């Protein structure tokens, strides 16, 4: 059976910051090495991205699709049951950084938080990355998963 | 009686930096987690934002209104008396980062400065956030207020 | 006699970084608090900015003029004699961050380097700011000058 | 015989980050001092840049050509043999930051990794720069090469 690796986008693939102009949310800052890390796992895991950021959805979508992956818009309130119903916690690796990710990180098979995640997320994580989000945290996570589960 | 939480924008909700092109001040960098933190308090406190940045006002306004809050343009010289007259220091939590915020932080009920605020602001603060501005300082402040005053 | 305060722009007023698109150098990142610091000194010193960045000149010019100051384009090779001839080192405070600023920092009345300046500049400085450039280094410098020379 | 200095771009000349809008990869952040450092070596070494970033190629090209150098698009898989065949490892200084740079850094005459490079690259480097990429790492590398091989 194929396992799943579900990743939040803001604060995981990005610095978590939003660059605003007077016209609204315009840019996000994506980090180095993460695309390289995901390549290591793409034939071994079912990799999916979720985000609750409606206003910045097209920015996140563009980056995730540029890397060849899929992204789904799921509200923070629905996130827990969305993962439970669609993937099942026992089959899922999860990486998130915020207050609303805490329960998912705790209940999934292997929960990961970036070094700069909220303390609430880091406290329940199985693995805290040595790099900040937007500076290679997802690459760290992929190498850790590869070494722990596929070697 | 409802208490007030007044927040400065630049250096509190943002990194404090201005991204300039040859056409002027174009962008500001807003941080992660802060919108989540403010959600915790929005039914418990009257939350308002003020800024002295005239040239960047439309950028700040756009972000603050995207989160569903109001923002007012108040010069640095008028800021102290504006808060005193409109809200009263005994009813007000305040968060600021600059030289001109010092007296307000000192005189309000509970004064907060981000980790990377000017030393002048940090010296008189009741609480210094563990995160920098633009990296979750407002979320830290909201959790602190919630725990201290509403639990 | 009025003293002069000459400041480099890139790496002093900014993070030193250039944000490029496919169309070239588009943006620079200016720091917080620096405009507040310069206000403290503007009636006490003749404040001028110089830069060697031709391609980014209009970006720097826009920011410096927004603050009400003047900026001049001077190549790195000409910088030393330009200051000597136009201002005189005995009458000049200087703040710079690069290899080419070293001799000026050393020879002027009071030489300042940001915390993140090149080691070559920091080694000869009279004052190294506690903040990085683009994070309040010029504000630090202004407060230091004000305390040391005007109190 | 002239020696070669081959440099990767993303994570070496830049912070490694990509600034995305809904229209795709728009900007990269280039660091201070690096152009000054390269000037020290341009008459002493054959300096060339390579990159595997196809989508951001025009951004990197613009910056590198603004500094007066050439850049070539080479995939990560081809990078090792490309350098071997075109330059020869015994005649080449190389600077890179990623997983795919490891073997080149190890096998070239003098391999350099920025302070914030992946651990895999840093472990085999002859020199790790004191500065992060996008904050002067290439300037560090140039000064090191100049002192070690040309003085």
C-alpha cells in the first residue's frame, strides 16, 4: 500500500510571509532545496499539498504545479477531518507549522514541523527540521523520511 | 466594559522593511500566524490598527482590511494623545516597536514590543515577544493576552 | 561650522540585496527606524547620501528623496577623493559597509559600519552598529552620534 | 594556463529563494559585495556561471550579464560531466550549495560551499564561507581564492 505525504504550503514550503502591495497579496517566498528533496520521494510516496490560504491560492498553486504536484484548498477547520476521511492518519506523513496543524501532526503516522513552526506544532512533532521553512525545511523532511522509512 | 487592543503596523505586523522600486514604496512583508492569533481575541477585545506611514498607507490598509479589521492614519506626534483621548490608557493593550511608541507602551495597561523592536520600546514593555515582527510576533502577543487576561 | 554626515545607501540603508526580475534590478529592501533616526540629526548635521550603484540609482534616489534628503552618484574609485575635496575628512562622519569604504571610514572624523558590513570595513570603524543594515543600523548610528557629539 | 572558477547561481549568488506570484517565478534575491569580490579575480581566472533553473533562467541571466559574465543552462544530472569535459576538475575552482553539487565540490581542485549550503555540500568543501549566500558568500570565496592562490 502506498503511504501519503501531505504538506501544508505557507510556513512549510514558504517563509510563511506574504508580500503585499496596495492591490493585495502579491507574492510568497519559496525556499531552496525543497524541490530536490521531493524528487527523492516522488516514486515512493503519494505526495499532496493542502492550503487554507484562499487569497493567496493562485500563488501557491502556481509553485506547486511548477514542481509537478497537486494542491487542494481546505479550510483550517476542515483540515483534520479532510485528512482523516481522504487518507487516514495511519497511512499519512504530515508536515505543518501552525496552531491548527497541531492535532494532525500529533495523530498522523509521522508528524513533521519546521524549525520555525509555532511551538504548539513543534511540541507534538516526531521530527523538527534543522532548517527554517523557506530555507530548506522540506528538503530536510524528505531526507529524514527517506532514511527512516525507505532504507 | 470592552478593553481595546491597539497595534502599530510597520515593525509589528511586518518586518518593518519597505520594498522600493524606482516608482516608490511598493511592498511590505507581513508575517505568518498573526491572523490566527488575532482570531483568538476578536470576540474578546476591540482590536484596532494605527499607522504613521502615509506613503505606504494603502498597502497596510489592504492587509488589515483583508483580515477584517480597521486601520487609522495617525502621525507619530499625535499618537499618544490620540490613544489617550479615544480609548484611554487604562482600557488599552498596545503593541509597538519604535522610538515614538515608548511612552504609549509604558503608560497603557499592558504594553507589548516585538523581539526586534527598538531597545527604547523593549525597555518599557510588559511583554517582549519570543518571535520577531513579520515572523509571528503578533500571534505571540495574542496568545499571551489570552492566557493572562481571559483564562 | 556645520559637520557633515555622509552615508552610503546599499548595505547601509538597505539589506544590501538586489531583487532581480528578468527585466533587471527592480527592488531594494529599506529598513525600519532609519528615517526616525535621521530626523534626530537633520537640524544638527549636513546629511548627504552617496551611491555607486548606477543601475539601481533611481530606486535609491526615490527612497532618499522620499525622506527629504539628497543623493549623489559617485563611483567607488572616486569616492575617497570626492569626500575629501567636497567635504573634508575632518568635518565628516561617514557610514559605509564595503571594501571600498574602508579607507574613508578610517580617515574621516567618525567612521561607522553596520553589524553586517564586510570585516574590512568593520575593522577600521569607530562604531559598529548593534543592528544589521536594513534592520535599523542607521537609526543606531544616529542615536550614537547624537549622544556622543550633541549632548 | 588559466584556471577556471565555475559558480552555481541559486543559493550561491542568491539566497536560494524564489519569489512567486500567481504568474510564476518572478524574482530572485542577489546579495551584496559579490560583484566587488568577483572584480578582484576577473583578470586572474576564467569565471563562468552555470544554473539548472530553467524557469528562472532569464532572471539569473540578467543579473550575471549585468555584472559582465556568462551563464550556461546545465541540468543537474549533466553538471558533473559538463564540467569534467569542458574544463577539467584539476583546473577548476567550484562553488555550489546543493545535493547535486557534492561530487563536483569534492572532485575539483578547490571546492567551496556557502555557510547555508546543504550539509552534504559543506561536508566535502575545502572552504565554507563565513557569510550566507545572498549576504556576501561569493565575496568571501573570492577573497579566499585571491589570498590562497594569487598572493
